[in-house]
C-alpha cells in the first residue's frame, strides 16, 4: 500500500541542487588545476541554487508552520542551519592563512587575520581585506561564505514580507 501522507521532501529538487553544487565544484577544480573553461557557466548554477533554495524555503516555512514559528523562531532555525558551515569554514581556513603569513614573513598582517577571523565567525563581510589573507573577497578566509551571508540577509526580509507584517511593507515601500 502506498504511503498517502503528504511529504515535504522532493527528491528531484535534491538532485537538481546536487547537480548545481557539482557544477560549482568542477568550476573550482578547473580554477585550481589551471584548466580554463571547465564548467565556465557555473555561476548560473549558483543562481539556480538560490532559486531552488527560495522555493524550498517557501515550502518548508509557509502556511501553518510559519504561524507556529514566529519571526524569532524562524531566524533561530535559519541561524542553526547555516552558521555551523560558516564557523567551520573560518576555523579551518584561519590557521592555514596564518601559516601562509608565517612562511612568507608577513607578520604585520596578523591583526588583519584576527579581524577576518572574527568577522567570519560573526558572518560579517570584511571590506578591504588585504590580498595576503584572501582579499579582496569580502569573506577572505571562506570565499563561498558570501552566498550564505546573502541567504541569511534575504531570510531576514523574506519572513516578514511573507507574513505581510505592516512595518516590513512600510520599509519596502519607503525603499522603493
């Protein structure tokens, strides 16, 4: 007998997200291995991944679940899901960047490395980061972190817009 219970999981979406993620990985491998043109259009895969994430977010947090969570609960759930990735990326890359500074005798950049580590752990961009620690990327210790930053940034606006909160509508009208 088939399971008649409604499922919020869609295997096809997982497959599409996996395909998009692999395109990005292949692009980066081509960059690191100096093979130009390998998955050169993978930036579209990142955008596709964002679109899928928005769709999945609407499925997961729409309707009755939205009413049960509230804004604070929604933000807490999103932070619990995304922050570990940012923290792990920063914790792994900071010692590597420090080792590179030590090897190149570029010790005067240690304060920049400490600032990049702190900002990375807090998921805040570091504008003007020096090249020696991974600049000019806004997350010099974890380049792809910008995508998670943008996702969280969008989440802070998506939920109130989705719930049609009057203050959010007023802010959106004022910005436009």
